[in-house]
C-alpha cells in the first residue's frame, strides 16, 4: 500500500492540519478516506480548482458558512494530495524493473503503526517485541509481494528483527556517486540488515518474524505459517534409526524454499485479501503436506559409519600388530600432523573436518569458545572454525550436549 492509498497516513495528516478533527470527520462523511480520493474531488492534478469549487467543497465538509481558516486547511490538504498523486505516477514511470531495490514498495510509517496495532489486537497472546519484532525492511519486502502479485521466497537470512535495524541506523550511512541524466549525483546507500540463523533457535525466530510479516500485510495468516514452522522444527528434533542422521537446518531451508517455489508456480489468482482473509491460506496449507516438499525432510544415511570396538561373536582374535621398524621412509602414513598432535584428548576420536571447513575445538570443550562469531553457510563461525558438533556436525550444540552421543553411550 502506497502513501496515496493509506488511510492511516491520510488521517494523521488531517489531524496535523486540523487538530479539532472537524476536517477529518467531514471528509469521512463525504466518503473521502485517502489522498487519492481527495485529489479528484474537485479539479484534476493538471487543472487547479476554482475558488468557487473550493468554497462548495468546504461547505460540504464543514457545513454552511465555513471560516477562512477552514477553507485554507482544506486547500492545503487538497494541494498536498494532488502533489502526491503526480509524484507517485512519476515514480512508477521512472522505476527500473531490472533494479531489485525499485521493486520494494515501502509502507508509510503511519500505515505500519496502524497495522501493528491491529495485528497486536488480533494476536493478543503474542508480544511482538525483541526477537519477534519484524524489521521495517522485512515488512516492506512482504508488502511488495502483495502489491506486485509476484510471490518470491523470503529467505530466513532476510527476516531481520527491528532491533538490528535500529542498531544499524546508528552508524553513518555510506554514500555513492551515481550518473543520472549526464550529471553526477551523490546518493545515500540504504542500510540493509541480515538475520543471524547460525543456530536452530535463531532459525526458528527468523521464520516466526516472517510469519508475523506475512500476517501484518494480510498475505498469510499467522497460525497457518506457524504450523509450518513447528512442523519443520519437529522434523529436526525427531529421533531416527541407527545409520541415519537427523534432519539438518540445510534440509529445512530447502523444503521451505521448495514450498514457496511451487506456490509461485501454481498460484495464479490475486493476492489481495477478501474480507480481511488472506488469499494464500488454503494454497499454502495444502502444500505443507505435498510430497514434493516433505521429501526434503527425510533422514539421510550417515556418511561415516563408526565401527564397534567389540569383536563379533565367533570371530577369531586378531593378531597383535607388529612393531614398526625404525628407519627412514618406513611407515610414513602413521606420522601425525601438527594439528593432530595439538588436538585435545577429548576430541581425538571425532572427525573435526566439517563440510565447509574446520570445526572449532574450543566450542566442543566444556569451557566453550570465547571468540566472536559470524554467520557463514547457515552456521556460526569464529576465527578457529565452525561452531558445530564434532560428533554429528549439526549447529546449535557441541559434543558436550550431543543427544546422539548420549544415546549411543
């Protein structure tokens, strides 16, 4: 919803011009509730209304014999409405469809606040603060989906929270030099925030913020999106037979991406809500149990099979290994590297090589790792390596609290 069609922005501007509320109440009685409606009540954006037309409109809004100040307030509001109409059309004509930034339709601040109040009243048992407060950047992205009618996959990394957005705006914005109409122009680079999804809990919060953004823009109801999120988390927490690994966060992200991809391919109707009921409710709910989506949540065989230390029944005792002979060039494969020599005793029995790089030793010890981390490849990483479990190679816990290791013990 743009500024010219926002009822909340129109009401706020009317209250700023006329604090008594007579201007807003009179326009509502005449069926005018937004800037686009007021701009065409008299005249057009290209043709200025006459004084007689302003007086007749003021008489309808305020009643008989309006004062000079009331007519002046109405003139000012009408001029702002026509100016916004021209600016909005000019922006639509000059917008570049190849630029991803131009496709994001930003919501007015007053509209965001009004929607947040309505959503909080609708979801009274949920406090949308802290980790559950979607950023304005996320709300604008979801609103662009509704306005354009083109469904896209909103990745968890794009589901940032409002706190991160506030902290990012404290820093000074960088500027870039752009060439526009053969002239140099200094433009401010917009501040973008990225959500941290390095652990299972943070991934859950990111998906919940996306669900609140969908519900805020009336693209999808909160309870339907939350049922999907709980299904994903349940797949990660489920125990599987021996020889199979648990569902990882990468599989969850792939399943979610596949669901939105199929939805974008198959849903061809309007995304506008009907009687405040989101249009995607039934289509999204049906795809949560689609085999094309749930196949990504199946367990996969373990890549490393650990051999049992106990010999099989009836097997003959193995002959003791012979002592290697001393000499140059003999048994070079048994020499340990410097990294293997420095490995703690508690971690020598584990595979410390992750699929994306080395695993942090300190993270898998009882003392933990004090180093700062960043989000890479869906996991947290410090300068020593990835913060994943040395046993099951899953993020969110270390080998000290690994449930798979405790179950085998």
